[in-house]
C-alpha cells in the first residue's frame, strides 16, 4: 500500500516560520508536522511512500533519514517546483507504476479520526471512482474552496464542504500529465468531477489545519497524544521522536 506526501511548497502563509525551514518539519509539541501524517499512513497499512521535495528539501530528507516504519522515496523537484499534480505524476514516474493506487496525505492537516477508520476504498468504490476526497464542513468565516457532495459525487459548485488533504487516487487518472512539468492537482479533480469519477466522503473525526501562521502559532505547543491512538507513543519511540514531555 502506497502514500504520497506533498512536501515541496514554499510555506509562504507561515510568514517568518518558514524563512529557513520547510513547513513539513515545523514542530507541534516539538514533533515535526510530517510525522503526524506518517503515523496515520502506517496505521492504515502503508508500506511505501513518496515525498516530493523542493524548498529546503534536503532538511526534510535529513530529518527522515532514520525513519523506520516503511520505505520512503524522496522525489526532488529542481530547478522548478511542479505543484502537487506535477509532483505526484513525477513521483509515480520515478518510483511507482501507473497501475498503482495510493493515498495522499497533506501534512498541513493534523487528523483525529474515529477509532477503526480506514480511508482505503471498498471493491465497489474502486470500480466506481478514480479518486475519493475526504471532506469536512467549512467552518464559519473560513476561506476554503467550497465543494458539494451528492450521491457520493464531489462537485465544484461552492458547496458547504472542503477537502482536508486526505484522498485516495488511482495513478492512471494522472496518466494524461507529462512528468517533470508543473500541474495543479485541483485541475485533475475538476476533470474527474466532470466525468463522475470523483467520489467524496465525510471524514469521520476532527481535524486541525495548521497550514497558516495564525493556526500554527495557536497550536505549536500543544500535546495531542490524548487525541491520537495508543500506537502514537510506540510510533514516536520507534522513530526516536521526542516531544516536549518526553
């Protein structure tokens, strides 16, 4: 089982916090953000991951060189950043196959799923959809792209939901993209929606978006151990991740 972790962005919304560090290794309770996504990937059975790298990418790779829970590939984007769509397509070309399917986990979001949740689709869903987005209700006064969900299909028509950075995809739905060229993943989502191939599900749990400066500063010293499963402690120990309380 495979997962892609978008890690190439400049982190401009984080202000001074990302002047010398990439966003995925900014710390919450002294734990780099990327580990929260890696933890969920491990708990969902992932054994092979790709991270795309650009802005201070060597610092992300150095941080994760000792990661033990599953294989990680680092897909460096130089000299041009490729966007999430281009980054995924290029990573597939380098390390996977267009017959694969995989999860996408955006480190901007810390997820607290209900016990037993697993994002992998059923056989029936695999036949019906090429991609499934996990959605949540747009909070009041929040500035997310509004999506609607009807009959398990996602539409781009200013609905009441937003995409929280977790999805399942078939690699073949990106086969029309040329590797090593920039593409916006949202364009692929729109294309699939028009073809009735973009599914959607309401995420069963809660989440925090820490991808903007004010939200990151609000939560950066918070210990979320009691909101994650018991495996979180063992995951940190295996990978020598020390929080403020350890």
